[in-house]
């Protein structure tokens, strides 16, 4: 069945490009972090690029990078610079100083 073989080949190829895209995404966030001190707008652009990659290849942005950008204005968040991180009532509160957007992440308190 040549038809089936073709689809198998296609899927394998797709998985490989997805892996590449994930590596690229990690690279984007690393570059964004490095570029931030010199030019924050470069970092914001890199985050937008990373998001486009994730959307195109249909994967979630990995957990450590997920909180490094603002969901509202899609800018790179550097703690101590343009985001304030506080804990409050079982939540970690991220306050973006670029657009004043607040995002809360629940956490499990230690018992
Ligand atoms: Zn924002």
C-alpha cells in the first residue's frame, strides 16, 4: 500500500520538525534573556517568534518558559525589571509592568 507508506513517512518528518521547533523555541528564550539588558524590544520580538513556532507546530510552550512572557502583551518578563512576582493566598502572582496585567498561578503550600 504505497498510500499508507506515504502518510507514515509524512508523520515521521513532521515529528522531526516539531523537535527542531522546540529546540528553536528554547534558543529563542535564551537569546531573549541575553538580549534583555541591552534591548528589551529584541526580547519581546523573540518571544513573539517563539509563540509563533509553538502555534505552527501545535505544541505547548515548555513549563520553565511558560511564565517568562506576558499573556496579555506578549512581552518577555525579566524578574526585577518589568515584572513583580509575589505570593498571595496560595497563588504566585505575576504583575506585568508593561501592560499592568496580572496573572496568578496556584501552588501547593508545604505542610
Ligand atoms: Zn503585559
